[in-house]
């Protein structure tokens, strides 16, 4: 489990350290930086897929994603006694992402991404480069907890005797050590961390329009993980009934729609279709006939009751298109899913947040409220004593 998420110099996140619990909700006004936190977590997941540099390029390149304010915001600037302006830079340009584990058995990781040197000339002179990667045990990076370190192209790992050994061939500047090195004998921690990151799941704005894939019958195979667009909804529901918790599925539907029941119909051509029996109707309604809110709720049911829970599940504004009366049921469903996976919910729906608070055990919900201050995203509802310690690897 993760105990800390740290982000530096990404969009409005100049220097942000977030405490994480088993269930964490990140909230705040529009423009406070919630989406930037969500996108930063997706970037972290892309590291293990080998796509972090490409993802940054899709966002406009490193210059477009970096913190656009001054390197330091002085007290005089905050008091209005000095203009907000840049000074001579004292540190290299960098975008840094990382997380800490909850205890010594969990791993922490940090990556530092910067600009390439100006020479030699190259058509890829604006491509970001990975400067440093560090992997350690527990919540905080220390010399005694560091297990694997990459500096530039050089990679080294700690030996059982306490010394260090070089690992593998030089690592390309555009690639992560997690994708370039895979030796279970000399660095098993890297394989474990890579698979952990690859298991992370992100769900964001399911399609529910008339042409949405979830409304159409689909050829289906056993589907323990719902696709990001929800296209395999029928197969995912059928899989939950076969190898997952079918009782929890029925309870979640009953909680939101009393008297209703969801079924999966096998058509003559082998395709699967989602159907929903509702109280008072003589036949089941197909997914094509359901309202946007009803279909979206069923998509959340399929995502949250996955028979193969990930190490981390991140939901971005799950309240979208849902009637307010459905939010308490969704909140209870999210709390139930947090028994099996660590969950982060990004939301600004007060009713959903209240439902999460009501359904969770006392003190089990970590709530983080963000605000903007001089263009910088900061935590509004926690004092400094509640922010975990964090140490970035030095260049």
C-alpha cells in the first residue's frame, strides 16, 4: 500500500506531498489542481509501461507541463510586498514524481525527468530525459533503505552483503529502469514494483451516449477487469457472477434501484447483452434502453467489484452523469471495494464525499482538500504535522 504521493513542478503542483490511506478522497474547487494530481498519477503508471516520455510529449512536451511560476515564492510575494517574478534559477529544470510505501515491506519509488544537454545537436533536443530513478523500502528514502538507483545511464543495486553492484547495460535516457532491466536474481524488487505499477487502474468518464460501446451487444470472453471505456460491460458482469462476488453485485444494484436485477443475455450469434429487470416492468431493458445515469452506475459496479483487484484503483469524478440520489449507493460501493484494493477518488461532489464518510469506518477515510495559492496547488485542510516526510533523490 502507498502512504505518500509526491509531485514536484508538474503544472500547478510546484511541491505537493499527499498522505494516502486505504481510501483517499481528493477534493477542491474547480481549477484547484485535482485533475493535475490525477494526471500525475497516470504518468507514474506510464513509467512501468515504458510510455512516460511519450505521454509528456502528448501533453505538449516538458516545457508545457512544468510549473510555470517562479522557482521560489517568497514571503514578501505572498504578502504583496514584492512582485511575483522569476529570479536566476538555482536548481536544474526537473519534473519529479514519487510515492512511499506504507511499511518496510512496501516499496517507494521516485523519478526525476529533465531536459537533455544542449549538445550534440539532435532532432530530439526537446525530448525529456530520465535523470534519476530510485527504489527503496518503506515510506522514506534514506541511504539505508535504498535498494536500486539509476543515475543517468548507470544502474546499480544493493547486494545482500550491503555493497553495491552494477546492473545490466546502460539505460537509455528516454527509458525507465523498470522496463529496461528484468533480472529476478539481482534485483527482484524491480520486477515486483513494475508489476505493481502495471496493475494500477484508472477510470475516467465512461461513455454513455447512444453509440457507446457499453450499450451494444459484444462478443465476450471471461473478463475479470472492465475495460477503460466499459465496452465489455456484459462480459465483466457475467465474469463477476461466475468467479467473483455475485451477491455483492446484486446488493449494489438493489441498493441503487430497489427491486431491480441485472442479467447478461447470450444472443444466438454468441454476443452478450446486458439487461436490467426493473420493478413493475414485464421485460428486461437492454443496455441500449437504459438512462445515462443507470448505465454509468452499472459500469461502476463492474469496475469496483472486479474479481482481480489492482494494487491501486483511481477514480476521476465518478459522480459525473449520476443523479444525486445515486451517490450514497455509489459511496457504499466504493467503501466496499476499498476492502480489497487501495482506492483514490478525485471528486468535487459533496454528497458523494459525505456518503463515503458515512459508509467508512471512523477515521478510515483520508480527505484532502486542495486550493490554489499564487497559482500553486496546496493542501487546505491539513496542517504540516499531518503531511508525511519526503526526501527527493539528489541529482
